[in-house]
C-alpha cells in the first residue's frame, strides 16, 4: 500500500500504461523489487516501471531522476536506469511514476563482489566518470554530504545503539575513525555530481564484479568523499587501496579521511537495518548486516596500521 492507500498491482500499472504509454501497455509485467521509496516492476526485457509507494518524498526523487539522468548516463561506464517516460498523477493514481531502462544483475547485498582487482577498477572508473563539476542548479543533498562534524549527534546515537545491541565489538576504535574524519579539512573544490546512496542494494553484480548502478533518487552535487566511502562498503577485502589508486584525480589524504567517516555512518546504518531484519521487524533487511560488519572491520584496520 502507498501512503495514499492505493494497492499497486499489475492491473493498476497496466491501466496507467494504457492511459499514458499505450505502446508499452501489453508488454509482460512482473514485480522486480520493493525498495524504500519505490516498487520496481520489470516491463518486457529492457524496461522497468518505478512506482512510489512507501514515502511521499519519492515523488520529487522520481522527477529529479527524470530531469538529470538522461544527460549523465551517456558518459558512465556502467548501465544505470535511464528514464524513458514520466507518468503524471491522475485520478487513477495521484502520484508521478517513471518508466526507465532495466538494469540486469544481482544486488551486491545478496551477491557481493568477489574479484577484488576487477571490482575496484570498475567502481573507480564509474565514480571517476560521474564525479564531474555540476551546474549551479544541480540538487543539493538532503541530509548527507555536508560537513561531517555536523553529524556528531547522529553518529554518537547510532554507535551507542549499535554497541548496546552487541553489533560493534570495538566502539572506541570506530569512534577513533569517525573523529579523525570529522577533524579533516572540509572540501573546498567544486560541487561534483554524486550518486548519494551507494550502499550494497543499489549496486549490481555479475560474475564477481559490478555490472550496474541503480536508484539515483539521492543524486546531488557536493564533496566526492561522500561517494568514495563506498570503497569500504562495497569492495571485498584487499581492494580499497586498489580502488583509490585507480580513481582520478587521485584523492588527497583529507578526502580519504572524510570518506572513512561517511563510511562509518553508512556501516552503522547497515548494522541497524540488518539487525531489524534478523528480528523480522518492518523495514529490516537482514542482508544489510554482513556488509556493515565487514565495512567496520576494514575501517578499524585503517587506524591500526
């Protein structure tokens, strides 16, 4: 059910297609995934329909993707869901919806990358291509990508809660990583395009490496450290240094320090969401826990060298 209490069904989507995209209405249609903001339905072999369902903010995020992704996609070395049609609110469904290209692959929270060198090079090439100066009217981050030190209260709450649940074996080491990151010089370069949400469920794998990136709802412009945090979250052991060596321009020490801080916050979120999933609580995703634990172990190792 959406927050408008309308069942999203195959029949509903097919009716919407008949009204606004009749040339696509008779394609095979099946549910592909249930995300935080949208349901994704596969439409034929090469398209998908994204239907907002769980949050009101999804409406603006879909329109943002429709505005910006067609211009970004051609320069990216991995497939992304490129918007093809924007469905407008109607009497049948009072929210926008989106037809995009379908990106094949398995989410990395279910099928992690297992080929360190190839995965590191692929992620570096993708972010090198994406991280270009954005125009003045590019979107800003909602609650992410600002000054890391401003997240101190959120970090402390997340760490203390995770420690109380027994999810963090060495809270002091985690705090040391974050505090070092928060003390790093802030970004003074141009605002660069960022994916904004590179967690394992938004990066797809095939044959042990990355093959696609999805869900650009948090696309914004800012400090590249925010996206570079993905190296600790997505890559297998032994690959983070390879990723940094392949990324261009080579990140300076301050950027890597900030990236570690953002990675700590992402890892703690994964631990909490994974724990909720283990307990069967709504919104919990048990597959998010293992990447979060592995990330913290890698991050702690960076301050013990």
